[in-house]
């Protein structure tokens, strides 16, 4: 929130309050949850954005929507007044995951890199990327996800939004690893451009299938129409 504000959450802000964010994904989701607020673009690094918020540069922002990780890394956690729930604002596909690139088919290098992975993050990234690939979405359209991993399954929540937030589709898919136990020891292959020879094939296949199934659910409900309209509208800007 702006320095000195008596408000601590978006729900309490008066109608017409201006919220700054540079993310189409965030603004579309939050417009759906908070139709009375105005979401406008704000650019610059964190220092610049916070200065615009506090000093009223450009727009009279009441609050900014930012990633917790970036604010905390700068040591400014004290500025955070509200943590948004996934029901209000889910994250971008693969957000926060780190990857090492390698030439496709370079088995010796892949073997060297194979120990550099975190199983939970890897499986969640496979599911999320499979979801986005099947939807044929990208950074110009509001697509968001939230994945959860247990010892025996992976769950993915995903959705698409119109730019004004008025149209949206959100669905959930959960897949059990045991359902893919018959995959056997297939030759190492790529799962949405991710190669992980040390992770069981059944788990990788289940994660990939989870993303594909969820995307197909949304497509069957009309997601392609929403995404096409959002892309066309964004391309005009």
C-alpha cells in the first residue's frame, strides 16, 4: 500500500482506487475478484515502482501488486500488507523454477546435469509447461496456474481470463503416479523440453498428462475463444 495508507488489503480499498501492476495475468485475475478497482500499468524496477507509489508519480496509485520473492530479496518485506490467495491470483507457468539449458540429444552433458534437479519443482514444471503448451498460450494472454505435489500424486489448478476479467474458466486436475506405473523404463525422452533421467518415468508421464488433461478440460469449455480474443485485443495495444 502507499506509505501512510490506512488500508491493508485490496478488499477494503474504495471503488475507483488505482492499483499498479505490469502483469496482464495478475490484472485480469484481480479485475475478476475486485471489479470496483482500477488496474493500470506500472513500469520500472522495484525502487522506481515504490517511488511512483509513494510519491504519486504518473498515477495516484493506492497499491502495487508485486511478487513476494522480489520484495523480500530486497529486504523490504515490511512493505507487504497482504498476501494474495490462489483463489484471487495464481502465478505464471514455471514462475520461480530455474533450468539449465543443454543441446537436445547431448547425452553426455545431460548425464552430467542429471543430478542438478529438485524432484518436486521439476514435476510441477513439467505439468505446468504441458498445460501451457496444450493451450498454445503465451505471455500475451492471461493464463495462470497453481500446482501441488504429494508423495503419490500431482494436482494442477489452471485458468484463462479475458483481459477485463469478466470471462474466465478455472479447472482442476489431479493425477496419481500409480496410474502410469506401466510405463516401464522407456528410453530417456523430453517432457515439454525437460529431460530428467533420474526421475521415474511414471512420475514424469503423470505430470505431463496432468497438464495436458487440464488444458483439454478448458479447451472443451471454450478457452480457445477467450485466449484468441485476449491476444487480439492485446496485439492492438
